[in-house]
């Protein structure tokens, strides 16, 4: 699938984001329903609203706010030969912001979240904060009304910081807004050192996982062919940083439970529910291939770590429909998942170190299409649908980079920040931001 197809989906996503914003505006039920009906017919909410006779305060800015969001979508990769130059320019920009005193704080408002249409003194604080980081034009003024200008500026800020761009001033957004400019500058400086080592030639085709962003890029000839939301390792089970090569795909795979998960998860769950293995179609084998029953193991000890626990392929398999293998000593891999709900969360640090991939079929098809040309999307769909085990060795391995980048910029000049989830920047723990996202 070519990037233009992905770009088309990105535009659709942008329109859906705009539709999400509609829910927070002062609209009639009729107008909101009309937009949803248009979505079902592949008509954009903008076109639907223009055809509707009702007018609302922010309609004149609908085009501009959509353009503001779509401008954030880019085919430029996070890593490129000029990455260091782009982040150096961002450092200059944020140095000026710090020299001018940084930006102010936005007050917490208890349980009250602000959105378009609201009138509140905190909107003045929000305007000043967004103006300070360049997400809102100074000409927007300092009114206490949460108008379409503030809505567009806030959603732009949210996208730059990996938040759901819903235009709502809630706890997690306030916590992120209140990270000082000096800290953001130091993040840029810290990441410049990291990115300098990654600014050379990475390959004509490669996959990059940015752990703090919980995002995957499939890059070909200097352009992003597709981006994928990811779920990466928990704080206490971190996804490793490494360079490797993808060499094999396992369709409808077995899942062999790692010893660490046997110890931390499986043993406690078996103590709570002896039927846990049966419910999850997990079988026990010794290392000679002999199958055991759960009654043969003392679950009050770590005896279980001496055996092999293997989950059968199927809908509840923890690896989903496909596993993507790359050389590493950590026993981690990229894979599908039956649990899709986490992909929609701001906080996607929930795995035991492996990387779960949203829309994995698209990534798998791209990995196969030039290295193993007898495979295409139709064949991928068929193999997964049939459900039979099949292993495919790539005829040419694909470089893979598991990176840790919390601040970056690209050719478009849009500066991105993410939480230092593993506390590797050494600047601040980020606990306030993380806790706000989890609430």
C-alpha cells in the first residue's frame, strides 16, 4: 500500500478528529447526527455542515481548524540525514522562549474541563500559554471565551505532545501545558545528542519504533509509507533500545510464555484461578516435549519456571495473528494483539517489553511486498483468515531501530515532545504528567 493511501486515511482521521471536536461544541442533536450520517457515507463533516442551514459561532473557522490539524500529518520521517539540523533550529527557537521568560501556568479547575463555547478566566491563561509556544497567534487576543481559535491552538498543542486532540482542557492536557519551557529546551538538547548518532543513512527501507511516542514508522526512500500506533513496555518491563533486522514473520503463531511473565503473572494468576491455563488455551510441556497437567506443578513455588508454557494460535492468542521477529537477546518482538482498546489511549506503556502494532496487516504487507514478492495483502488476509500456522522468512532483512526520542523536529518545523516515560532524560520524572494521563 502506497503512502498516498495512508495519507488519504490520515485526512480521514483528521476529519474524524474534527468530528470529535464537534461533540464539545454548542450544537444541536440534529447537527451532530447529520455529521455522523455524513461520515457513514464517506462525506466529510465539513461538507455536511456546509450543506446544513444551521450556523454556529465557529463555522467560519472550520476550514482553518481542519487545515491546522492536517498540517501536522506528514510523510517526513522522525529520523533523517538532516534530523540534527532540524532539532538545532528547534533549540534556537526554545532558547529564545526561555530568554523571554518562558510561559505561564494554566490553573487546575477541579473536575471542570473546559472546551469550545466556555467562558472562564482560565481561558486567558490558556491563551497566554498557547501564544508562548507558538500554538496560537498573538492576534487571537486574551478574551476569556474558549472560541474556535483557542480550540484549534489547543488541538495543535495536543497533537504535538502525543495527546488525544479533542480540544478539551482536562487534567492530562493541563499537566503537559505546565511543563516549563526550560525543561522542554533541555529535552531538545538531550535528544540532539541521541539524534546525531541516528542521522546517517539508515537504509532505503527500515522500521523505526519510537518508544516514548509509542509509535512505529515504516520508511521507504526517505518517506514514511505508514505510521502505526504502538503499545510498548511498562516502566518496570521496558522495551529495549537497540538496532537489529527483521528477518521472519510467524502467521497465526504459538506464544511461548517468557520466564519473566511466568514468574510475575502466570504463577499468581494460577493461584487465584486454577482454570486460568485452560481458559487461555495454554499447554504445559517439559523440555523433552512431554505434556504435563497443571496439577503436577507446585504453584506455591517457582517450579513452573522450569517448564514451557505455550498458548495455541487463535483469537485469544496474546500475539494476535502475526509475530514479527528480529535478532535480539531480550526475547522481544513486534506483534499483533487481540486487545485493541489500548491503541486508543494516551498512555500506551502496558506490554512486558514487546511492541504491539496497530493495523499490523499493513506493516506486514509492506515488509513482504519488495523482499518476498510472491506475497501481497490478499495472501496475508487469506493466511490469517484460514488460521493455519505459517512461517515466512524474508528474502531480504529489513533494518529495525528501537529508539528513545522524547523531543524532535522535522522538515516541516513542527516540534514534537513526548513524556520521558522511562526517566532517561535525567531532567524530571514526569510523574505528574503520567499520573494525569492515567486518571
